[in-house]
C-alpha cells in the first residue's frame, strides 16, 4: 500500500468517525434533548444511545428521528449545491448523510416490526394497531430505497476521481468504522453492555446501505474510482471528536 493510499485511508476513517458522532448527537442530543428542553422538561442524561428527560411526550420521541433526517438532508443539499473543495469534507458530508438517513428511516422498519423504539412510541395507542405498523414498515422501506438513490448521486458526482479507492472499499470502510465506534462507545453505556445489542448495533448496522450502494456502484462500473486525499487536520479532528464521543457521551453526559 502506498503512503498516499495509507494516509487517505486514515483520513476516511477519521471523517467517518466524525460523521457518525455528529449523526448520533443529532438524534439523541439535538433531537430528543432539544425537544425535552423546548417542552419545559429537564434533560438528565444524554448518551450515545438515549436521552433521559423528566417529562415524556410523543413530540420528544419523534424529535430524535426527525432531527436526524433533517441533518441528513442538509448534508445532502450542501454536497449537491455547494460542495466543499476538500475531498475529506465531501467524504464527511457523504458519510453524515448516509449514517443519519439510514439510521432514522431504518428505525421506521424496526419500530414497525418489533413495536419498539421511537416511532413505536409515537404511534402507541393508535388504532388500528396492525395498520399503523404496516404504514411504518412500508414508509421505512420506501424511504431507505430513496435514500440509497440519493447517496449514489452524491458519491458519483462528488467523490469520483482519479484515485485508487473503489466504491466498495469506501462504502465498507466507512460503514465498518461507524459500527466499531458505536460499539466502543456503548461499552461504557450507563445502562450496561446490553445497550450494545439493543441500541448501538441496530443504529450503526442500519447504515449498511452505504456499503451496499458502494458495492452496487462498483459492480455496475468496475472502472469507477474515488478520489483520495490525506488530510492531517481531518485525521486529528476526527480522532478528537471520536474520543469525545466515546469518553463523554459513551458513559452519558449528566446535566
């Protein structure tokens, strides 16, 4: 592996870790936490897997996924209409869109099938029970498919270049970095290691659409390559943000 390829790989991991950290906080802190405060509650704890508020409300439950989807769409619009010049910044925004959108629309499917999680809380008590859950699952599948198409657009138009990295290695590498980061942070979750299986893994594994889109793009166009660029500031910044994510939000930020 060339030195340039190595530094580019480190930069990708750092940008992916930063993107997942932001996507996670958008859901838990900005979404659930922000809604808690706006509705007059007191936010007790914010972690990588949950936010604890002194009051309960369907609006608070819905705010997490809604905030995550909003952040994802903002990242996509930024990439589409005013893309940053730096490749690492474009990679970060691509990953941020993927992690935030796939997690939060995938949550529709999880809640619809398992009757658990944010969207299940939003429709709790609404009848007919089966119809509402069918609506969640259907909306989740349709939204996930649409998100994959949107992701493919920005990956091809904003990341394709003359480098050596294949779409498959980009997609899988970024996704794997997010999964590992989510699990590492959840090891310190105040609710115990069970949070790894119940919350952290479902949230990060839901972003498998990123790896799948990369695989499909590579299969359809074997000659397609993504640009590569190492960036020391992004490596340092991504590592620092990931460290804060694990050390501060992992065990829970108590307010």
